[in-house]
C-alpha cells in the first residue's frame, strides 16, 4: 500500500512514493520509488496515497542459483 507521497526537496528532483511492504522485517517495511510511472496506454501516471500496489521481484536466470534444502536445515545432515 502507498503510505505517503514525498515531495522533492530540490526543484527538479522527482516526487517519491513510500510503499509499505506487509510481512517484511521491521527495518525493511517501507521502500521508496520515484512516483513517475507509465500506464498500459503509455500515459504518464503517478500513485496516490492509500493505493494498493503489488511489488514484484524479477531476476534473469544467470542471477539465481538452485536452492539446497539440506544446507538450510540445521542438524539435518
């Protein structure tokens, strides 16, 4: 959810949208992104406070490794 919109301090700097991340650790519950987006029609848009948003993490195949479940379970060798 968009918690708040942060106005730029200096002229010419972009406005930021602060997004609350549910279920994240305490220090990582908010992220800030530039509030300059493009909709499906190519029109410039911005988020508004209270908007529900979905955050997606993507990585190219060469940036990931297979998960080794055996190493993640303490005492299970």
